[in-house]
């Protein structure tokens, strides 16, 4: 069969993209080198949290994605999404003052509570079940490792390979992998844990017969044995979690480890891929910093990317997938802040 779209990668980026393309009427095939949701999506909490900060394009993007995606999950996957809300506590007095200065800019439902802030729309979702649900009725070939894309025949090819190497060399796609862990735990009185809490790490509501502890702030980029590292870090991390909850008679049910894939500006990468060689050949003066209209950049034929989701893949992916689908189906432009254009420009500038 000749597919309208082939997606490489069955994490939350690939699964969401497949879902929206199918909804738009396209025939879709997903190729996955391991099994559905086996990459960075597997260890995710997956906490769905908004952001408070001073106004910035990133905060606007993040909170738009948060509102879109939580609503999307609520409507389409109510059995998987637990909208338990989030209590966010400032780290210390300095952080409390900072949060206070952000209050005038809070643009999502939020209640002030004595210890911090409560976001009633926040929640948690089961990553594995969600990826499977998004891919229901879509053809997925598991254990299919795409090593290069030269022989692919389809109208649209979408790379959603997470923190793994892309199956084509794109010199300007430069991202960083950051390691993190999740612990699924039980402790006395855990069933009364009715909302997510966040301080320097996140503790979930009681959900799926456990409480999840997400340590997403550990900036390890080079780790030889991540599972061993997780064991070494457990004492320190659970010590931090105990500041949120006494965790009496704690039992660790399972430890998950994995990598998040992050861009320099924290925006994901969504859109059509620029052919750097052809573009520089046509406009060599780009290297000297001369401006060329971005719609003159030369693109690969029907090649797209959905990646760089960082620590909020489950907040961003459905929102991005909708945007990418509108580009593919209706040729609706993607804002440059989100598209590969900004990465190409940053890379090209350094060539001079
Ligand atoms: C410990 C941890 C906790 C996190 N907690 C949260 C959270 O609470 N909330 C939240 O929103 N986000 C969280 N994240 C971030 C989130 O998990 C990621 O942003 C997201 O899962 C990335 O999704 P992805 O689809 O881009 O990548 P992945 O999930 O890694 O999917 C990529 C897939 O592509 C496959 N693949 C790669 N190369 C090829 C190839 N050549 N051929 C075929 N298949 C290929 C891989 O096997 C993989 O399955 C967390 C991440 C970690 C590591």
C-alpha cells in the first residue's frame, strides 16, 4: 500500500501526529524500532503542568499547549486522564517573591493557597496506555529500525525519533539529551493523595495504584549506566520528596529511567525540514549573515520533524501534532519560533 504519511517513532510525538493525520483523512503507517512508547515517553510521569513566569513567547506557547492538550485528553481519553490539579509550592522565600511578581501575568485557571498556588486543570496521564490509544486503528510496525530514509515512498515522511539519532544527517538539528527518573511508589496513606504537588520535584496524586515521583531536574547529559545512576541518586531524590510528603513505610514499586531531548530555547521543533546544502548553494551569502526571506529556503521533499519536546512532551505533543497536520493538509504556515527555521538560522550564522 502507498501511504499518505509514514511516521518514524511511536512515542508521544509520533503517536499524536499519527492520530491527527488519521483524523484528517490520511492513511498513516508508523514505524518503531522497539515497541510503542518505549523511548523517552515510557518513563514520563506523565504530569501535565502549566507555567507561571513573566510574559514571554515561551510561556504563551506552553500555556496554550497545556490548555489545548488537557482539553484534548479530557474529551478524547477521559478514562486515561486524571485531572487532579496541581499544588505548586515555591522553593524558598526568594522563589516565593518571584512567584508573587508573576501573579499579574497568570493566564490560566489558578487559585492562591496558603502554601503556594493551585492549578485545577493540571493532571496526570498514563503514557503507555495513551500512546496505544492514540494509535488505535493505525498500522504500526514494531521492531522496524529505520536506518536511512532514501528508499521511502510516501507523500509525507515525519521524523519523531525523540532523543535517538535522526535517520538522515541534518546538520542544524542540534539538541541535548537530559537524563531523568520516575519512581512509582506506595506509602502509608497514599490513597489520600488527591492532587499532584511540585516543589523541586513532582509527586503525583494516587493514580494507577501508586504515586509517581518525577525527578525531571537532574541535568545529566552523559551517563554510562543510567539505571545504576538512578540507584545511586535514589536516596537524595527521595529525601527531597520527603519534604513534600513524609512517605512513611515507603516501598518503591518500579524505577524508570530515560532521556528528554531539548533544544537551546526549549521550544520543540515542528515543521518542514530545510535542505541545508541546497539552500546554502542557492544563497551562499546566508553564511555572511545576509538576510534571505525564510519562504525562499529550499525544503526537502515532504520531510517533516516533530521533536525536541524536552520535559513536557505530553503537554506539547497533541498541540504540535494539530499544528503539523494543518501544515501538511492545509499548507498552514507554522510560526518560525517552533519550526526548524530558527535552528537553521542559528547554525548558518556560525558558518561565517
Ligand atoms: C524521566 C522522565 C520524566 C518525564 N516526565 C514528564 C512529565 O511528567 N510530563 C511530560 O509532559 N513530559 C515528561 N517527560 C518528557 C517526555 O517524556 C518527552 O518529552 C516525550 O516522551 C518525548 O516524546 P517523543 O515521542 O519525542 O520521543 P520518544 O518517546 O523517545 O519516542 C521516539 C521513538 O522513536 C523510536 N525511534 C527512534 N529512532 C528510530 C528509528 N530510526 N527507526 C524507528 N524508530 C525509531 C524510539 O524507539 C522511540 O520509541 C519526561 C521524560 C523523562 C525522561
